[in-house]
C-alpha cells in the first residue's frame, strides 16, 4: 500500500460510541434463575472442579439441576474467570456510571489507534457492557464494511473488567485472562485481545498487523 493510500485508509476509519438499548427478547426459562446468587456460586465452583476431575460426575450434576451441560460449562468458566464477580458478570446487565463507560470507550479508541490504526471498530454501550465490533472490508467496490463481533467487556461493582468472546453458537462466553485471584483491568483485557493466541477474537487468520508490537497498554485510572 502506498503512503497516499495508507493515509486515505486511516482517514476513512473511525470508532463510534452509541448508547443503545438492545431489543427485548424472550428467552426460555433457565433453571438457574431459581437459585440465589450464593447457591449459583457454589454450583459454579463445584462444576469447575468436577469438569476437570470427573466428567461423569459433572454430567450428573447438570442432570440433577436440570441444566444443559453446555450451560453448566458456561457457569464454570465464569467462576474460573473471576469467582463470585464472574458469576455477577454473567448475570443481567446492570446500570453503572455511563460517563465511566464512555471513558472506557475512549480507552478502546486509543488502543485501536496505537495498535490497529488501519482497522475500524464500533463500540456499543449498554449499562455495564461494552460490545466492540470489528468493521471488516467486504470486497465490495463501494467500500461497504461488515460488522464482526470482536469482544465484549463487562464491569462489575468491584471495579473488575471481564472479557467475553462470541462463541460459534452465538452467545457471549467469558475468557480467563488473569484468573479469579488477580486484579483484572480494562488494559489487561485489551492486551489479551491483541495477542489472541487461541483465535477467540479475530478469527482463524489471527489479528491484523500490530503497528506497535510489544507496546502494552498501561493500566488506566478507571481500571
């Protein structure tokens, strides 16, 4: 790409920040809805332990609670990701300081400009969740871009940021970055997306060319 084409491409790329309300949807009843938060946390902790030690007992645990094994694995992953705050993050979106969420959107824009200035992202804000879309070229001569779900970031009351990926089945799935026993900042989540060794975020082709390789984001005051 020539320097002129490169400059023009940068001028055409941008990040938008929209505060939107997702369309209401009706979902089937979840047996876990009947559990208190402490009971859900105990079930998640037990599921996380059993799936690593005894698959048959894990499957029986799912049957005993009338929960699909995949749903129980989701709960176990939320526990492995952050413990009790991970269970909270898995729950419904909650109202938070929207100014803080908008500042988090600014951090994501800084991250994009530093590492992937030739790529466009769109950030949607809903309560305590930031959903980031990668706007990919389609090959259409008109320059139309298609949106690809890159990541979702959720903030819980303890100030922790939780990283989620979009699974093939369509749901958002928690990703373990630092583990439940360590503090986890927004910057740590973004560094994990940038590296993406398991191809959770950018797809099988891996992330775009990183123009600031080795330059990690500092931890920001907002966490």
